C-alpha cells in the first residue's frame, strides 16, 4: 500500500519561495497528473517527492513513513526523466538491471525481472544495444522498463513524452496507460500538456505559480473549472472567455449582445463577470454537440475556418473578442461567410471578473 | 613562369610561406637528426657527420645497461607520477566541484603551480629538501621527529621520491583542471536516475561519474605522459641525475651523452628511441580514449 500524502509542502531557494504549501493526497494505485504551465512548480514538487530536492517546509509521506529526510534510494520510488537519463555506457539489459544489481539481487532474479519488463515493453530485441543506438521512443521505453523492474511503491514521471514527436507521443501515451493497467502502482505524472493530463489521469492537479488551482477527475476539471485559469488551460481549443456585465439577470457583452445566464449563477446586478463557453458549445445551427440544449442564436461572420476532417474550427468575433466555435459533421465553409451560430446556454461558465473564481 | 599565373597554382602559392617555414623549422632538423643517429657524429669532429655506420648506435644502445636503467627509470617515473597526479587531481576536482561560492577563484589559485617555470620549481624544491638548510628537515627537527638530518636529495632511494613529489606538486592541477571540466560537463539526469535507482554516493561515483570521466582521464594521461617522458629541467636542477645515476632519466642521459661527451650521434639515437616510446604511450592512451568515448552519447 502506498499512498502519497503532501501536507503544506513548501520549496524555497533562499528567499524565493516557489512552491507555497501544497496539500495533496494520492491514493494507492491512483494515477495522478500534475499539470500547469512551465514554472508552476510541478516538477519541483515531483522532485521533492523523489528526494532530489530538499523540502523546505511541510511533510511528505509515502505509505506511513515521513520521507522528508530520506535519500531517494530509501524511498522505494522509480522515476522516468524527460531526457530519459539512461546510463550511456551500459547496454539496455544493464540499464534495466542496474537498480536490482545495486540492491544486491541475484543474477537469476535480475534476469527474470529484466526479461519480464522487456516483454511488457517490447524491448526483447534491443537488450544488448547501447542507448546511443536506440531511437527516442525506444530510449523512453527503456527508461520506463528501468522504472518497472524494481517493483517500486510509486512511479514518478517527469514530462516523459515531451522530447518525442507528436505521433510517437500519442503511441507512448497509450503504452503508459496500458502499463498502469497491467502494473498496478501509484503514479504521479508531471506534464505541461493538458491532453496528456486528460487522457492519462484518474485525477488531475492543476498548478499555477506554486499553488494548486484545482484537483479533480478529468471530467470535473473540464466541466466544472473553478476559475478562469483552469477554464483556459484545460481543453483544446481553449475555452472562450469574454468580459460582460450583469444587466437585468443577463450577461451584457461589449457589443450589446445579451446572453441569458444559468439560473444557478450567483451574480448580482451590475457585477463585472467573465463569460466562458467551450468551442463545442458554440456551433453553426445543425452542427452542434447537444442539439437539444437551450440555445441562443447568434449570426456571426466567419473569419477563418480550420478544417480538421471530422470537425472544423471556426474563428469569429463575439463581444469584441476573437472566439472559436466547433462545427461537427462539417461542410466546407469559406472566410467571410455569415453563419447562424447557436450558443449552448446549459454549458455556460460564469466567473467573477475581479478574482476569476467561478460563480456557479 | 606560366604555371604561377594559373588559377590552380593559387593555393600552392598561398601555402608556400607556411611550407617553407615548416620545412626549415621541422623537417630539416628532423631529417638531419635522424641521419646523425646513423653516424658516429661527435661535436668535436665535424667530419664524422658524414660517416655512415648503419644501426651501430642503436645496436650499442640495446646492449648499454646505463641506457636501459634510464629508460626503465623514466617509465617508472611516468607511471608513478601520472597515477599519483590522477588520483590527487581527481580528488581535487571532486572537491572543487562541490564548492559553490568562490569556485572561479579557487580554480585560478589551483593553477598557480602550472604557471611557474619548472626550473624555478626545481630550485624551490632543492632548497626545501636541502639536508642542511632545507625547510623540511628544519621543520622535522623542530617538531622532534628526527635527530639526524635526512639526506633527501643525496640518498639513492629518497632522491627519486623527492623529484616525483616536485613533479606531482607542479602538475597535479593539470589533471584537476581537465577532470573538473569533465565533471562540469557531466549530465545531471543519469546521476539523479542512479540515486533514485538505489545508489549511495559512492556507488553513483563508481558506476556513473567515473565512466563518464574516463575520456577526460585519458586525455589528461596522454598530454601528461608526453610531458613527463621528456622531464629534464627539474631533474637537472635538483639532482642532475645523481646520486650515482639514481635519478638519471632518458633526457638527462641524452644531454650528458650529446653535450658533455659530445657523442651527438648516439644521443640522437637515444632521442629516437624515446620519441618512439612516447608515440607508443600516446597510441595506447588514445586507443583507451576512443573506446571510452564509444560508450558515451545516447543519455538524452
């Protein structure tokens, strides 16, 4: 059993505090993804869990042990690094078995576990090669194999896919997910890519500037973002965010258009708000995701159309801002074309303009 | 003269000054000295320069015990000095690599011994280890460790040690600098991976840091083996090959043969044996370097 529990964890470099008291509990066998823009403290947090960075304040527990003062080797963790960090002078087999050898395992046990890991990751053919003779994807698999042979309590991944090209990244994402289904272990995974976070995580932790902004399942953070930052960060293309003022129970946009607010929105007359809606909630009539939803019709001019095959992203303007809509089952659209858009009123997000916090 | 005006003559014309200089400075002396090693050339009898005797000098060398002692002593000197400098230099580099404040200053200070002329280092150590007025003996006296002066430079077994000490003092920083460069170029991730993989600090050093450093070690070894193989100045000052030839190295023997005994032909033959040895050392270390580097790359 290995839960990981962070309590008020702080990281300071001299006077500069970059992680400000993070609380987080990761359950046994849970796959948790820390996501956020670069410099948000997610990698630092992971490295503190690994023991590669000192903890300036608070406690980190793995299982029922406080690990604050333990060196990495005593924490029974494995880590996959962004740059793979293979041992360049060792063959794949030696790379995989190195941790076991250091732990004093017998030859037979090492061979058994290395072969097992190689089988899981499809590395059988490559065991006698040196890392320099492997492709990026193969190196990444060796790095993962090195992590799994040790049967650790916790897997730590530090942006493991960001050095790979887009296609390989997609493949490896699936492999990591399969791996977790097969080798049930607690995983903490750091990425700046919200797609990786959405596809891999049991729960997502969204971080910004050393704070946790929201913790939730992928659907929670997608459907109920707690503030404009999370709303803009999760989802691709990102959520449209438009300033508005509450006028007679409606949101009045800069160009005078009035959008009815959801009944549960906690707003008062005259309050400056930010109205949020995802591109998939803003589609030409007859091309929307939820055809039965309450909708507001808006006639807009298309500025740019980006056909992606199964859908077309349409760029237009609303409330004086550029917004994106998504046309499902698309037909060809040319720039300058006037289309009748429907805005899904059941899926509107309302945020306080000053604090950015959700008002639903 | 027409050829000189052709476009394809331009590169040769432009290279001509360099070629002339190289011919004059390198090739001619090389050919002449190589020729003299096949003659009984004696500085006092110029005519002997043109008397070809084939391999006679080399044959005599092979049967000459003094030469072989000097040869063996030089190899031993290289082996001991290089290994000591390697170990000490590695230790220094590891320590300095840990320093976060004032590292640049320390690096500069570390290089001071390299900046002195070897002759001066020789004089300095000769003075330090002088049996009557030397600092070392005086200190040992005052501390009550010895009652009789130790004849550092006169005793047959202490003299070579003293010279090695001076050599190590002067040149350890060469190793330290080169290995420090290696340490600074060391990628961070494999070391962190090893820590996570269960290594204690010694195991990280043994399995990750040291293999990474080996190419740098061999580069330093190559450079230094060439340096030490032609050790002359310091030995000349400190003991001049004595006592009773116990510190006679190849180059002190060579100079004695060439200039004191005027047997330049013989001295040049020794020179060529010594150069051949240096080439063998270089080749050996270079092979080691290439094979150590073959493993590198592919960490990222």
